[in-house]
C-alpha cells in the first residue's frame, strides 16, 4: 500500500515536472537549426546574441541542417515538430516547400523593408527562389589550388581541372553530379547559355560523363565541405572544389599556400525556412526572429565573421571588415565584381527535375 | 512393464479431470504469469523497435499517394491503352483538372510530383507548374457566371443555394468569435440531385474551408473549380424549373445562358501549361503507378524498372544496386576474414598470458573501442593518404619511389583497412572468452602423446575455438554489412557500400520507398545467410562466452 502511494506520488510529480518544462519551453526558448562550425558561429554573433539580448528568449542551437529535410519529414509524420527555424540551402528549401514541410512566407508582410524604404521583396529580388525560403547568404562552390604546386603558370580557367598535363596531381570534386556536369560541358566546348539544354538530353549527360572520365583516375571525390580544405592543406590535391568560405579560412585564417580560382564559380543560396505545424505562439516567435535576423544591418553583420555575401542588395554597401583579422571583407565575397566575372547560378528548377535521374547515372558511372 | 501397460487408462487428478489437462491448465497459468512479467519489455520492444521497422519496410511497396491525390484521373485512366499511341480522352483531362485543383489547394500536388519524378524525369516541375496555372482554367467559367449575374460573386448566395435550411440556420446563429465549433456543412437535397457534380465539389470545398483552413465558410468565396462543375452540370440540362429554393431564379437564368458560354478545351489548356501533358510517357507513368501497392521500388532496387510491357532491366549505364550488393557482401567477407587472421593470434596470446599482463593488453584492445568512430576514421586518413605517414615512411625507407606513392585510401583498400581496425574488438572479445575456457592441459596432453606443435594446435585446440570464430564472424560480418560512415569517408568510389546509397535516399533524395526496398533486401540477405550458417555450422556452436 505504501509502495503504491509512493509510486503514485512520484508519478504525479514527474508528470507535473514534465508539464512544467514543456510550458517553460513554450515560454522562452526556441530551437534554431544550422550547419555548425564557423557558419553557426557567424550566426551566433550576428543574429542569436543580439536577439537573445533584445528579447530574453533563449536560443538553442541544433547542428542538423545536413539532414534537415529527412528529419523534418520524420517529425512531420510523427506530428511533433521540435524545430522553430531551420537554415537550409535553397534546393532543400524548394524540396521542403514541395513536400508541404515548410510554410510559405510573404516577404513584404513578414520581413523588414530596406533602410531606404525598398520593400523586402525587391531588396531580395531574384534570390527569392521559393515561396517558403528567406535567403540569408550567397555562397559559391569554386576552386582553390596549391600555389606551390602549379609552377609559374597559376590556373586562370576552370578547365585547368581537366588539364592533367599542365597541372599534374589529384583534384578533389564533390561526389554528386551537380556543378561537375556543368563544368565538364563548359570545358568540352559547350557554350555557357546552352549548358542546361545539352544536359537535358541523354547524349549531353553522356558527353559530360565522358569528359569527367578523362580525369576519373585523378579525382578524389568528397562528400563533406571540410574535405577539400584538408586535402589542399596536406598537399594531397593540387586543386579542388569547395565552398568559398572554407577556402577563405584556409587562405586567410590558416595561411596555407592556397589561392582562389573564381572562374565559373557556381552561386548558391542558403537561408531560413519555418516548418509547418508550429503552434501559434511558436510561429509568432519564429516570424519575429526571422524579421529581426534578416534585416539589412544583420545580414551585413554576418559578413564580419565569414566570407559569404549578404542576400539583400541593400546590405552589400554595409559589409565591413573581418571581426578578428581586421581585413576588408568585400574583396573576398563571391559577389565582388572582380571575382564574379564568370559565374553560374545554381539552376534550381533543372536540378529539381533531373537530380534523381542524373544522380543515378552519375553514381552508376562512378561505380564502374 | 506389464503393469504399466495394464493400467494404461488416463490418469485422473483429484478433481476428476485427466491429469494431463489439469497439468496443462496449471502450466498455462504459469506461462500467462510469465508473459505478464515480460509484458512491459515485450510491449516496449514492439512499439519502439519492431513497429517502426515494419512501418519503414512497408514503405517499400506503399504507393497510395498517386490514387489518393488523383482519384478521379486514375479511375478513368484504368481503361486507357497507352500502346495505341493516343492520348487519354478529354474526360480524363477534365478529371485531372479537378484532381490537381483540389491537390494544389491542399498543397499535395508537388509532393506527388516529387514521387513520380523518381520514375520519370521532369514530372516534378510539371506538377509544380500545373498547380500554379490550373486556377486559370476554372476562372474562365467563374468570370462568365459572375458577369452574367452578381449573385454568383457572393459567398452567402452560394451557401444559401448549396446548403440545407437547418445548416443555414445553424451557421447564421454561430458566432465567428466564439469557441463553439462551426456547424458542419450539410448539402441541400434538391440541389444534390439536380447538380450532382457541383454539390460534390462544393462539399469538398466546404470541408476544406471548415476543417483544414478553419475559416468561416460564410466569408469564403468558392473555388473556381465549383464554377466549372456548375457549368458541367448545367450542360447536362437538368430540370431546374421544379426547384423553388434560394437562387432558383438565377439558376434558371444561368441554365439559359450556359449554352452560349465560352468553354474550356481541357486537353488544349493542359498542353498550354506544358507540352509534356501531351506526352504518352507521362500518362503511362501515372497509369503504371496508379495501384495502391507497387513493386516499382523493389524492381528499382535490383536495377530493373516497370514498363508498360512488364518489368525490364535498366540500361547498362544506370545499373548500380546489384553491383553494390555484391560488393558489400564480398568486402564484408574480406573484412571478416582479415579480422579472423589478425584477431586469432591476439586472442590466443591474451588467453594464455598471466592475468595481470592479459588485463593490461585487454585495455589496449578495448581502447580504440572507446574512441569515437569518426576520430579513428579520420586518423586513418592521416595515416593512409599519399602524403601520409605510411607513404612518407615507405618513401624514406626507399621501398617506393616518391612519384609512385601507394594509393591506400579512397578505394577498397582504405575501406578494408579502416573497417578491419574498427571491427577487430568484436572478433577478439568472443574469441578470447572462448579460448579462456579451453584447458591448457589438453594441448600438453596432445604433445605428450607425441603430436607435433601444429597437429596439437590444429587437431586439439583449433576445433575447440571454432565457436568463438563463429560468434566473432557473425558479429563482424553483420556489423560491416550495415556500415556506412567509414566507407563514405575513406571508400572513394570503389569502396562504398549499399548502405551509403540507403543513407543517400533517406536523407538527400527523400526516396524512402527505394531506401526501404534496398533495406528490406539487405535484411533478407542477412537472414538468409544466417539461416545458411545455422544449417552448415549450427547456431548452437556459437559461443559469446565460456
């Protein structure tokens, strides 16, 4: 009898405590999902810290962006979405929007206008590639090369990756078709404007794979963004593709003998989505955070910590110097006119359609 | 003996029943009690382990999304024969319009698009685009009705026409701001029989507004789709003159006017959205994937595909999975073999050393076991890469030339080395615990009877250690079949496993059906091998400890 009473009492206590923490979570905490590492740090400094100071809300970081799409789908099926705001690349945002896992956000209604009064929709312009997606930064996938391994003629064109005579040694490329197929066609004589028309056809896909086959034995395929910087620093590869912010950190922060090859860099976007299925209270908080974190000044502030370009046109003139190194950040931005002489924009619609098909062929080709 | 045969009638218990059934009853009670004792664990395992796995595996055949999202289209499409080379009839296009219209209101059309895009490239954007533009088709009728009479613009008029009187009274009495539930829509019976399509469409609309959007039905204008349905109904020339409820005059007026309305040519309108709607392939894909269950994912998982003429192999340049399955099994075997080769001597030394030294060495075996998997894998990268420790040492020793350094990583070799290292403790530990139980006196006895060292080991010691090898091999083999982090990091292109593709389809391509099919095949292969092992070696011969 005594035991039963004790059990009952402790159960009641546990339930009460559980409800108390659940309420506590609702009141002043939110979970924001991002990529971790230097990137999360830049968000912590530019957005989270000032926001926590302003509102008293405690922000919990979750570094799950790489698996965000799968996890959101699982949460949605389980009917328990625990994330409030999620940082994803644009292609994932489109996918989440298609699946009904991210909610549509009207920029003019929910986002701050630029200081000069330009509406948010015009300020972001073409970068609003999905109804559910608020872009935050423009980053690019581009090449870095070892300055001590290329002799007196450093590469100036992306086609140097296919030129194993002039630049012997291994190269590192991402283990997926996106970007690699475009570069292969570009270096196989296809005009830039025709790349996607060619890539739509079976012959065009084969042409790109054939071009990649010429260097297949010289390629180390990477799947994590940190691989190429590591391989470059170790001298394992003479050149390799990765995100420009990673190369910035190898070159400027770690002083490795590496230089940027900006030619044919591929712009891509990273930004926020809000999951569907949040309670009204959490949704209001998420929208409030988004309003705060995507205004002109905050976006410019993030560039103090990482070399990715702010997504708002009005933020560009406000980009200042690196917080620790004190160097001017503008020349390191992928969007800087000197760097952006020959660029691609990730073709979201094309890859949403062709990703499954071309990926199957690409992986089969890799396994041969 | 003879006594026993003479008294062979059934033995009776004290209460008069046979002893057998009385015993059975007692045993059953006991079993039930035992079952109740383990019930919490059983339920826990069922709910948290078996059910999720079953649910996940079920996805490999589940395909309701197509018929759920396009119910009308798939029903009509069942009789269509694509091989004749003709597009489906315009009724099918009209059904498609209705289905896509409702799906885009519910935001389900893009989900279906991504599903069908796994089967046919381009369907994803086709559905996205169609979802955006399908509203224009209905607006053709909406505009004409509204131009005809302002009556059709107003949501209140629509409710009065479509809803039953009792519902209308409830809806008017309902306070928008109160917490009370909005009275659920009920159709007006006369209208239901006069205008069946309109009533059905309006019901879907009312249900959506009241239950999914949770808005006030009185303030929501009907979808353009409702106007299309009204047009279709009125073109059937129903006898509206007998109807005398709200809106009867306007209905009669509309009845007279629809004959002169501009009508929508659905096939042409869809072609205008995207010419792919006039491609037989798209329709054949929808038709092939209409059933609620599909073998498509499983066929895909063995490099085949569904076609209108039955399953066929994929072209050579898309075949991948069979190769990966074979590679996974082969490399797991190699890894198991190298674990036996390396682990056996270590376990033997551990079992035969004095306890103090053995414990110290045991810590060395366990130490890597406690280190993070990622750390160990990354350490192997530093060791094995071309500018890494091993190659540097070999070049320094002059064993290999500087310009022909060994490729030890980003290929099969890398995966085998790193995984052998990671899985070695799983081989050593069972081997060690079995060897501990083999009395050293057996070997001494064999030798004293004249056996050579080798014979004594091979004929006496080794057979007794086989259960340990069996246990270790099963552990290592089954673990390595499911590995994906290490192969991903050090495997390059030739050293990756089937699990890498499963992970890709779960987390990146979101093709969970295919991932489930691949996983189900892998599970079946493992169970098959386990069964074969049981038949050949016998599972009773496996020992994890003394």
